[in-house]
C-alpha cells in the first residue's frame, strides 16, 4: 500500500511584482510544469489531481481556517493521473510553471499561470506555524492569502483572464 502524507498545511500567498520577474527566474532552484484538475471543488473537501514533472498525486484538503487546513496527499501512477485529468476533472484544468527558490532559508514557490489564467503570478510560502515570521523578498507584492479568488480551485470557476481588473 502506498503511504500518503497528512499534514497541517500552513501557507501564505502573495502577488509578484512583474517588473522584476526576469531577475527572479534567473535564480530559480527548480522549475517544473504543473497540470492540475479538481474532482471536487466544495470548500470542505477539495480533491485535486496533479501532475508535476514526472510525478503525480491526488490531494484532499478541507476548508481553510485562517491560513491553516488539513491536507492528505498520495502519489498515484502517472497513467492514472493522466486519465483522471482527461476524463474526470472539472474543466478548465489549471496549468502553471512552478519554480522553487530558497531565500533567507525559506522555500518559496512561484507559480506562473498559463491558459485561461495567463497573467497571474503567485508566490507561496509554507510555514511551520501560523505566527512564523518571514522576511519578504523584494519581488513580493500584495498578500492574497485571505482572498479566495486566488485559490487554485476557484480559478477553475472564474479564471483570471475573465476577471474585470
């Protein structure tokens, strides 16, 4: 039986200052294409299928409370993930390039969205506790942690290119 990971996900999300984006991409530690879809979009039970690089996972999350929620993630065979993404997931799927950075000892993930969410760039940092202090890199913009429209699962219903900005 494949072992999954249950964790208490604690994360903060920020917009990225696009005028210095090229400088950020030059220092990326790892970048991988990410393709994800949702089997359930109910806030109390989000179920996501994700293919990132050559790895694939199914993830179950409950509703966010503050900046915290429970998350269960299990590796699944790539063929199964591809079938679920094509046949079972709610469209549109989320497409993004995810780049990982280590800055001031913290791991940042920068998601550059594509497709119907083109133009959106979000930086995320996972924390050990809700009150953990972090030093924000100069390319971090507005915090959107508490703005549900920026959650990936909400970008399925209302893609970024459909927003009236």
